[in-house]
């Protein structure tokens, strides 16, 4: 593992000015991604995870949003970089796949054309060579009859096949980082497993790092090396995946773990986290999770907690409760009930 | 694909049939409403009751309505003899009627008028398609710029200024206005292409601008709206994430997605286009289909009215079928859905 | 399972957004849009002017009497003086051949034009709602019949047809209790309204289709509401936004439709006036007397433009996602 992380995000904020107020979709987010690592970014809808993902590629329109903070990829600054610089990063160094492959692929161009195009943007090769590479990638991601599939349109494929094609398109220039924004949400459960396996396999084979954005803790547990838990635009906890599931150090994570339905046990009612996420225009002054937190006290309403070590150096959490107290609560109250 | 085409053609024939029924029945209304004998509309003279009765018998006005309809309809396909004996008139197929006032078959009049209207429509179409779509794309790409705001203003003006007003303004300016504008001091008349191509085009320019101004405005607004909507689609984000130039994202991915909508728009308001043509031909005194129809109406020449109405319906239906075919070519999703 | 969190009541009070009804939200947005407000004011002025036309005429000292003495005897009955005889007595000049004051004609003409436009819009929107709802909600063969009919109607050379139809119906003396100009106006309202309805019906139908699959309709049905209840109590209120937008965007079209028909001589004819009628009459003389064409034309264009701006503003107010610069 290299010392310098491949991707360094520090204090990232993405704000959208709207007539109704300033929407703080991402507010002071920090994390690292090391080369070859699979980082899961997990959170509810509206937690800012997709916005953060797009910000890494500089995909937010400068006129409609304000992005501050630092995003460094292999030492190069993304925030505030010129459009031409960003263009060279996109696709060749950092690639992104999206949630709905049907709407994310152009309906009027063939799959093959779109793949070739992705390749030729960053590589000066002939059409034939690009085509060959595209077919190669299609075969690699498990699409049968790749040569014929080259000339097919997106709507002719099934959901799983489309997502494979998107992955092929993303990896065709061999990027160092793949950002996968909820890649399995729109797919059947069985296909989900296949796609996740594919992402994992390709990450191993190509050595690319992956930022896997999802709302599904199960996906995270299956596939990721490290996890970032986001809530209302902020990171509330980040840790090694094993650490997160065995020793979670944030009330929000406890709530998340508690709300996962289990097939292998009989239980009473489902236990969601009561309440609603806060408005991103009207964020509470203190801890953003405080209104729904069963362990909130004094300073939680007024002071925003900092991200600090919780247990081990690699494990960070944002909570006012002292670490030993949290470990106690976890051991005695939460864990036994799960 | 074949089934789709067959479906559309069948539908078109159905529409034509209904149109013929409607045309026929409405114009049977005329004599009943005006309490003037049908004979008058066919002979163009004030006939005495005895003459009227004789004419009625000759032309079969005393026969039941559906029989008259059938005679008329089948006459369109096979040709027909009007009247009998020495003064019979043979109306060759396709027989759309015979105007006794002008002593010519309606078909002949249509054939003569059609090239004029075609010249007007095609020239205007080139203008509004090129101008309107281009303006709409640029306006959407440079949203909020001077060009965008300017084109919005001009578009709004364009849809608010009807052809008869802009036409009168143009004619006044070009024939009787200030000397530097008086380019057509000799008047604006139609010159057939075969007679003098240059003059044909020069004299058609004011007509083209008059007709196109309104429609260009509509196209600009629609294209701009369609482009703006398209630009917020997922596949545009994907295109950007691939590292494509902004020019390519808008001009290739964006525009291609919008073209079917624009084509549909072309087919949508052909009835309105015909209306515009009637007004323009009336104002500029160009001897096209519109003028023919109008003259027929003002002289209450029933065969002319019926013939031109049916022919206009035919043109619209054919144009709609052509537009549908284009749509199928441009949108692959339609081809496979049927 | 122990509750991890309390259902904290406080969470409810610090709620996300102050919810307002879509109507009020739209109104608030509309008020922020200065261009639309200006357009709205202009429209209101025009409406007031046409409603109070007789009063205004009396105040300004103009009337629709023929002032033949102001016409030139040597110049074929055209007004003496510049710009069609503009003067303090006749601020916009006079009409050729009849000598009537143009300002008065414009005021009374606006009445006719706007009345017909509003009437035709009402007919078109009402028909559109009825048939759109019917087709969209019930589907099946009803939908097929209605959709096919609108298709046929849209493929028809409607303008040409209305000209012919109006020429035919122009010979009617009385229908019911309507005669003369009143009859003429009623006929125009129905013809224009009827031929516009395929467009409105399609729009309404697609709106209904998108609403019909929403959960609140299924919920109402599960609760045992009859179809009619669902239509009136559930669907219609949700359609008021689109209906308002549709109405405001239809008015400019109907104004221009009446103007076009009257221009060609099959709409309003003298002694009644409308914008289209004035322009139609001007079409024979505008090279010599452009003022007679210019004033009614500008008046009409300004009004239609204002309606278009207002309609755009209303549409944007109801749906801010819709594309606006």
C-alpha cells in the first residue's frame, strides 16, 4: 500500500444556491482512498453520497453549485481545476458508473459506439483498434457474443447486461479509480451479486481503487475494505469494514445496523430509526443526528462534534460521547440486541 | 418494423376516408343552409327551377346521399363523367371535381397551384429548420447569455406576430417604404422556377421570411426547451464523465437526442402550416393551393372547395406518415418496440 | 429489541420546509417574476379598456360615428392629413372610406376579439377536460375512440375547413335566440373552440394518465370511492395547475385564430369590428394608408405578446423545473 493515498478528500463541501435557500448537500467531508482499495460510502437518500461522488470528477456545473475544499487525485487538484484538466482526468484516470444504466447510456447510439468513443477520447487509435478493444472489454465483463453485442442498442439488453456494459465503458481506459454510484440499486437481487462480484474481480485484476456508493449495508459488508458512513452531508463514522460491523462507534451506525432485517432470526417489529433526516437548508447548529439520537445530551444540540479517533487510529467517528462510554453502550445495549 | 409501417399506412387511409366523409357531408350542408339549390353551385349561374331540376337530375343530386358520396368517392379513383349526352364532361382520374365556373377540372387547377405552394413551403421549411434548430441549440448551450435572452425575446415576438401582420409590414416596407428598403418597388409576384429561377427565388424571399418568422420562433422555443431538458438527462452526465469535450457533449449527444422531438414537431402542426400558407398566398397574391381554396370559398364554387379540402387532407396525412417513418429511423427504440 | 432512539418530538417541530399548497407556491413564484407581473398588468389594462370601452370613448370624446367630412374627396376616400388623419380629435386617425374614429374602433374591437378568444378558450379547455379525463381515466375502447378522433382532427386541414365552414354558416340568419353579430360571435367561438380541442384533450389525457397510476388514486379506489368521486374529488383538484397553465397558453392562440379568420373575411364583418376585421379591411389599403394597418396590428401584437409572457410565467411558476432562462 502506498503512503500517499490515491485519492485525498479534505473538507469537501458542495453547496447549491436555490431560491428557497442554500442547500448544503456535502458539508466538510474528508476521507482517503488508497490504491487498489474498495471504499464503501454508505448513507440514506439525501445524505450527499452521490453529490460527493460527482464532485470527485468535477461534474457539478460551476454556475449552479459551489464546491470548496480539497480533492487530490494522485497529487493533482480537482477542486478549482480548469475544465481541460478535468477532461483529461475523466475516463482515463477516474471513471464513474451510475445507478440506472438504461438512462445513463445514450439511447440512440449503439453500445459499441459508446465504448469506442470512450476509448478514442483518450487514445489516438484507429476506429478498428477501438472497436477491437471495445469487444475485448465486453467479453471481459461477461457479455456473451460480444462482437454482435457491439452493434446492439442499450434498450435491447437486460438490466444486468447494461450495467456490465457500463462497467466495460468505464474501465476501457484502465483508470486508477472507479466511482460506482449505487451500481446495483436498479437491479434484481441475483444480478446484484453478480455485478458486485464483477466489480470486485476487475478491481483485483486491474488494480483499480473503487469508491462504492450505496445505501445497502449488506453490499458494503460483502465487497468493501473500508467504509465511510454519511449523514446529512457529513461523515459520521469511517473505519475498516470489519471494525465498523464489530465495533461501531456512532449512534447513527448503531441505528443502521439495528434496522437491517434478518431472515435467519425471528424478531418482533422492524426497528427503523425514528424521525427524518434534517433539511439540508436548515441544518441544526449542533450534531446533525442529534434530533434522532437516543443518547444525545447537553453539547449535542449546540456544538458540532469533530471527526476523532474512536478506538483505533484508522477508526474515526463524529460524536460527543467519550469513546469508552460508546464502547460500553455498544457492548452492553446494542450488540446483544442485534 | 414492417408491421409498424403497415399499421401507419392503414391508419392513414382510415383518416383519409373519414376526412372524405366529413368533407362531403359538410358541403352538403351548404345548399340546405343557404336555401339555394345545389345546382347553382355546380353550374355557376342563376338557374330557373326547371333548369335546376334538370341539372339536379343530370348530376344525380336527387339520389340518396350515400349514393352520391359513393359516386364522388369512386370518381376520385376511377374518373367520372359529369352530366350526360352532348354536354357531358369527362373528368379523368383522379377526379376531384369539375368547376363549371372556370370550366376546368379541379385536379388540373390543383396541379397548377401545387408547385407554387411547394416552393413556398420548402423554402420556408429550410429557413425555419436550419434557423430555428440552430438558434435553439445555441440558446440552450449558452443559457442566460445575451444570445439566449435575445432569442427568447425574438421567439416570443415571433409567436405573437401573425403572418398577416408581418406580411403587410414586409410588403409595405419593401414596396412603399423608405427608399433604402424599397427593393421590390415593382411589386412582389410569383415567377415560376422554370421561367426564371433567380427571380423565382428573389420574389419568394419575402414570402419565405413572412411564413418562416412565426414558425422559426416556435422551433427555437421548442428546440431550446428540448435541449435544456435533454441536457439534464443521465446520459449527458455519463458523456461528461467519459471526458468528452463540451462541444461533443452538446453537439453530438445532446442534439442527437433532441432530433426525434424536432421531427415530431414538424409533423404536429401541418394543419397550422397550411393555414399560414393560405394567409400568405392571399396577402401576396401568389396562385398556390391556399389562394385556390380561398377563391373557391369566396365564389362558393363547391367542387373546388371539396377538392382542395380533400387534397389538403391528403397532403397532411402523407406528411404525417413520412414524419412517422423518419421518427422510426431516428429512434431505435421505436423500431424494436413496434 | 430495545429502541435505539427516542421518537423525539423535537424532530417534528424543526421540520424541513414550510409546506404550502401548490397554488400558493405558484403564486409566490409568479410574483417574483417581474416580467410576468408587467405582462399581467398590461393584460389587465387591456381588459379594463375593452370592458369600459364606451366610458372611455365618452371621456375622450370619440365615437364610432362616421365623419365623412374628414375624408378627402380627391384621394379616393382616404383620410386627409398625415398618418391616416391623426389629430387631437382623433388620436389614432380615422378609417378610410367611412371616417370612423380608429381609437373608438380599436376599443370596441378589442371587446369583440377578447370575448371571442376567451369564449373559444373556455370551449376548448372544457371539451379538453371532459374528453381528456374520460379517455385518460377509463382507458380501453373509450380511450381508443377518443384518441383516434383527435388524431383524425389533427390531421385535418383545420384552418381551411373552418374558413369553408364559416363561409357556409355565414349565411345563417338566426339560431335559437342569436342573430346578427351575436350569432356570428357565437359561431366563431364554437368553431375555433372545437377545432382547438384535440390539442387540449391530448394534454389533459396525458396528465390524467400520469396521475391515474399514482398511489392516491389506488388508495381512493380501495376505500370504495366511485369513479365519479375519484374523478371529481381526487383527480380534478390535482389538475387545476395544468388547467390554468393550459388556459393561459391557449388564449394567445385563440386571439390569433379569430384575427386570422376575420382577416380573411369569414369572421367578424362590418359594421362590427375586431382586430382581425380591421386588419383585413386594411389589407386592401395599407400601402397608401399604413396607419390603418399599423395601429390595430400593434395593439393586437402587444396584447398577444403580453398574454404569451404571462402564460409562460404562469407555466414556470407551477413547474420551476421547466426550462426558463
